[in-house]
C-alpha cells in the first residue's frame, strides 16, 4: 500500500522535530563550557543557570531527538505502534500547549493538524497494514 500524503507530511514534521531536539540538546550540553549563561527575570534580577541543569536538559532533549528518529522510522514502515505514539504525543502537546497560552497556539494548531492527518481512513489503513 502506498503511503498517504498526510502520513508523509507527518514524517517530515517528526524528522524536523528530531533534528531540532538533537541540535538544541547538544547545544545545551555544551553551553556550560566556560561561564554559565545568565537570564534576566521579570523583576530585572540576573540569575545564573546551573551547568548541571543545562547539561541534563540537553541530554534529555538529545535523547528525545533520537527517539523521534526512531518514531519516524516506525512511521515510514506503517507500524500500528507509531500510529498510537503519534496520537498520544499530539494529545500531550495539545494539553501542555494550553499551559503555554498565548504562546502555545502554534503547537496546538500543529498537533491538531497531525491528529487529523493520522486519523483519516487512508492513514488508518496504512498503519494497520502490517498488523
């Protein structure tokens, strides 16, 4: 069975997310080298970000990026597990996007589009072909 266009678009989005997570994960792991970065909070106070915090967040982000590459591979072969994981991750992204409003609208819209694309009849048939 040929891969539906919606599933191909979802694969591209997963790979883009994997690349960004891997890139930013490595960047955060390397950030503590030298002086630790600082940020200014809403009250105008400068706070230093601990190197361990940056390294652990970077490590987790890089791990997530590698997991997204694995998910893209599963999606390419039409695995039913990939369909379930994509649906669950999109629902989680929508839920946490609500906590980031008004900045969370982008992830909410993208996640809703992903849910629509992977739950069409052609996409469901593609994901259940190997079951």
